[in-house]
C-alpha cells in the first residue's frame, strides 16, 4: 500500500470516528456516550467495593465479639462478584449478626464486666 502502519491506523481511526454522512463506524457522540457509561460503571464498581469492604469489616468485628467458631463463620459464603445481590448478602449477614448480638447482649456485658474486674 505504500503507507506506514501509523498512517493506516490514524486514517482508520478517523474513518471510524467520523461524523461525516456515509461514514462507517461510530459517531463521536456515540463514542463519548460509551466513555460516559464506562466511567459511570467504574464509579459504581468502586462504590460497591468500598461498601463490601466496610460490611466485611463490621461482620468480622461482630464475629470476633461473639466468638463465633470457624465453622459458623464459614457458613457465610458470599459471591466474589460486585452485584447488588452480593451487597445484599453482606447486609443480610450483618443484620443477622446484629440480631444475634442483641440477643447475647446480657451475657456479653457480664463477660466484659468480669474481664474488667480481673
């Protein structure tokens, strides 16, 4: 063809990203829309990662406070993905643990008093 790879790539990119009538490919506005969608999804991903990390920390603290066995802890098996369902699974476990903690509040308080007295 007599053109360098760089020239061909640049020319191809211009044809693909052209707003000209009859152009093949995507319009610049479509590309921008896709970029905006990508950025929005990355933001959702970061928020969910942060939310799951926070929930994990709270769950671990309550597990430790309640002295739950490893077998009891392993019954909680959330997915590794970042879906709404996964976040809901963590929230449900945290709600369950808070209820359990409330039920055991008196015995936890007595135990803590005993440690302070020693």
